C-alpha cells in the first residue's frame, strides 16, 4: 500500500497542493520554460536582447540537447528525458519544438532537472484535425453515438443492424417479421 492510500482525502488534497507548489517552484527555477502535448515538447529559452542566430550554440540530438551562446556557459545542456525524432531541419532557434517518438507525458526535459508528476497534467483540448485518420474516425463515431443517445435515437451500430434487417426483409418478402422481437 502506498503512503497516499493511507491518507484521508483532506490529507491527500493537502499533499497534492504541497507537491504542486514544490513542482511550480522547481520549474520556475529552471533557465527555460517548457510545455508539452503527448507528441511534442516546446521550450522557450531566454537570451539577451539583440542575440542573433549566429551568436547561438544549439545542438539537438536524438537523446541530448544543448543551448547556449557561443563562448559562454550553456543555458541548458544535458540528456533528454526520452528520445526525440530527428529530421533535417534548421537547428538554430530560440523556440525549440521537439517531436516525441511516443505520445507520452515526460517528467522532465533533461534527466538531471527537476521532475513533475505527470499524473497531474491536465491536457489541452485537442482538435480533431490533429488526430490520425483511424483515431479521428473512432472519435467522430463516439461523438455521433453520444449525440444520438442524448436524443434517444439509435447509435451507429444500431442503425447498421436496422439497415441489415431492412435489406434482409426486402430480400425475403416471403418471411413474416410482424411478431419478431429483436434485441
């Protein structure tokens, strides 16, 4: 049994509040800001006003990230929490957008930096257009079925069954379905 299972609801709520405050303080102390969606990470790294691309020293590798100004101490430098996809892109940027290999929440960007509790992430709303074809189709079907249920109308599966029954009746007019019950 974990420590949190032995706590009362009020104690768990207080512990969660303290954990959030600690995480916020740790994240605020980082030399960059970051946010994530399941498939990507966005970093904002502050640099002195007037910094130009040629002044930057940025290295992005599958499992490592380094950002700094040439001839100065790195702003951030270390091993990434997980591997990223690598494509031929212009690697010189301040705003860093990393595409994750797997759609999952990261507990930190660099492994030696403070971690967050990924169980407490509240994801931003996604757009249907962000989803792959198969997932989008499944979500649209679920939305349609939910809407149909709210209006006390048949779901897509029930509509398919009714259509199949009508086709069967048309193909077999000699059969009497007047007293048949279907479930």
